[in-house]
C-alpha cells in the first residue's frame, strides 16, 4: 500500500517522519524520496535482519535518517516528542520472515519452531508448544487466532509433544483437521496465534500506539496498516478515544462536561483503505491489509 501510505502521510521537503516497522525499508525510502532534499526519518525494527536490509535499502539517504533496532513502542525513548509530521506502523509478519524456513513463521517449509521477530529474546514458539498446558494453548488459539477447534487441537498437540519443527506441528493439526476442501490451511490460525503470543504483538500495539502518538506535531498523521481483526480493533479503539468529544453528550450541551477535553484527533478517512485490485493480484499476502489514518488536532 505504498501509494496509499504516501497519500496519507503527505511527506514534504523538510518534514520529519518515523517508521516504526522498517522491514526492508521500502516505505521509508519512498518517504525520504518524497521529502527530499532535507526531510528526516527515524526508523526502527525489532528484527535485526530486517534492520540490516533497511540499512542497505536506505544507504543513499544515510545522512537523513537514524535507524535503531527495537520496537515501535520504544520510539518515544529516543525520538523527540512532538517532532514528527507523520508516523507509519506496518504491522504483522513480513514476506522475508515468512519465506525463510529457519525463522519458523510458516508451515509451507520445514524449519525450527522459532517465530521470534527479535532473535535476542529467549521465548520461542517451541517453548510455548512444548511447555504450555492444554487449556492455555486452547485459549491462545481461540483469542489470538479465532480457531474454532482450539480445544481439540491443543489436546492433540499436548499428546504429540515434543514438537520441534513447523512441519511436525502442521502434521499434528492436519491429522486432526484435514485440509481438503478448506479455504485456508487448518494450521493457519494456530501459527498466527503462536506468532502473536511469542512476540506479544497485541501488547506491543496497545503500548506502542500511545507512545508514537506523543511523537506527532499538531497536524501530524499516524498511519497504521493492520492484517487481522484484533490489530484493527485495537487501532479503532485507540482512535475512538482520541476522536471522541467529551464536551458534548448526545449532541446536548451538558454543563458538567464543559471542562472535559475536546477531541484530540480526527479520522482522515471514515473507513479503512484496502489494497487496490492490482496490488492484491500482484501480492496475495496484501489482500487482508487495512490502512487507518489519524490526524492530531
């Protein structure tokens, strides 16, 4: 959604921007190009491999950006507050992560049950799969993956332990729920839930949204790309609190509320933007993306 992101953030010469999920650096490079000759970008990614790829991609802009390894929730620890005209968060797992079997994010190729975005952390998917009791596994599968067969899959996994590779885990799931005739592979939601749990993705998002909001100037914009409903719901809930006018209740002036705060933000678009048909055709993984944009008042 490169064009949509650029349209949302409207980068300009001399502007200051932050990319909290650098990935390969594609969005960051486009923002820096659009803000030439003197725009500035702060960037981070929790994945060290992605950060190195971004450094290569952004080599031509090295004098106009500062890149560090870390989560977007940590941006406020080193980026000046109120300094940014725009902040971008592109959530979820990246194609390079999915395509590398050694990272353990996908069941399409066999690899270790890892799923860590930051290899410096100790907790892996294997730790969760082999060390968590069935009831807690079922809760994770249901709450983070929306898996309807969460309980029976959790029990099957516990009986099959120890499991060390992505293929071993997928085989257990396929034996319990055959993939034939299904729209998505039966392991999809379990792998999503494990990845989100290993990386505390919802926790990072709920802590990170208020943190990056402090970086914006008045009139600055926060653009967030999500890929599943839990992330999108968290973004909408965060935005609703900022957009809500506490000085008026039900359209009626209430004296007791007059001293309460006015809206702090506005939605740039009423509904989320989705990828164009051409982008979805070129990249199937983009089909579930949604872009929401808030502007600071």
